[in-house]
């Protein structure tokens, strides 16, 4: 159905303004200045600043006053618009904005069902935080799948869950793969330690920093050359990054 744009179809704030339209118009007529700040206008309308920001972003309100403030005439026009056209906000249609063209609500565990992970070798079971690191989501999403029964799990300790490989494959088929899906390499042949760290984070090493990259260089896992004789900054060879990134990513997946 798409995202509704009319103010009174996106929340109850517009209807509340309509219910107090006469009172608000009287207060606007008594304003000592020809403009109001965003907070002042929100206080006058009896709403928070977020609905005002949404209405401004959608073009229903224009900040034509000095320093992008709202003029009294513009605020009066908008209140009169809501008084003439606003409709009651029905909570039953609130979820319609989240539905797809067929009218279905989104699958809450789509990120888990569409993930591509490499299950660590010699690890028959993983805890939720380890699975979340492989998927690239927050551990609470894995815990929610367990609590709703979408994903079965067993107790590792009285306070910790663990999920076996077979249970995960049954709940989310075709998500376990033998090959890493790595992001594209940087365009240039020489990359800085910061760019190399960002690439490693995209490959799954969430703790990658320039300091870690320099440590990998000292260990011989990445090849680098000095940026210039006068500086200690290093540039990593793209070829070396391409050869080493798979090993580093696989090491990270063996949580």
C-alpha cells in the first residue's frame, strides 16, 4: 500500500490539532511576534517537534521565517487545513504502511532467513551472540527467534542458549554456505590502513581497526610499503589484501 503522506493518516497528532483548532487559532491571533520557533510552534499546537519536522519534510509546512522559523500566517494556514480536512486516526490502519503490495506484513526474521554464513569448523553448536556476529545482526534478533519458537535451541547453561548446525539449517534453509561472500576490493592498488580496516569490517571482522591492520602487517599476513621515506605511514598492497582477507575472515568466523 505504500507509505501514506497525508498528515492525519500517519499518526494521531493531526487529529489532536483539529480537535483544538479553535483554541489554537485564538492563541495564534494573540502571538506577539510574526514568527515562532519550532519548539514554540510545537508547544502551541500541543504536539512534539517530531510531527512538525515530518510535516515540514513532506511540504505541508514551510519555514519561511527568519532563521528557518515558522511564520504565524503559515501556521494559521496549516491549522485551518487540518480543521477542514483532517480525519480521525484509526489504529487499525496503522500497520498498513508496513504491508507489501499483497497486504502481508513483513517477515520479522527476514535478515536471518536471507543470511549467508560459513559455519565454523568443528563447532557443532553456537551461542546467539556468535550467530549474530556471523549474520551481521544484533543478538536480540536471534533470541527473539528462539522465544517465538521460530528457532529451536537448547540450554548450554541455565542462562545461555546454544543452537546446533542442524537446528539452524532446519529453521533457515540455504543460509549455510561453504564460500564467503566478500565485498568488492578497493579500486586503487595501494590502500591505507584505515581503508583496509573498513574492508575487513565489511568482511565480518567487526573489531578491525588500523592498529589491527598494522599488527597483521607485522605478523606477515599483509604486505605493505611506506607511504614516503619521511613518514611511518604504510600503504597495503591490494594484492596482499585480496590474498589475506579470506584467511582473516575465516579466522573471524571461527569464533
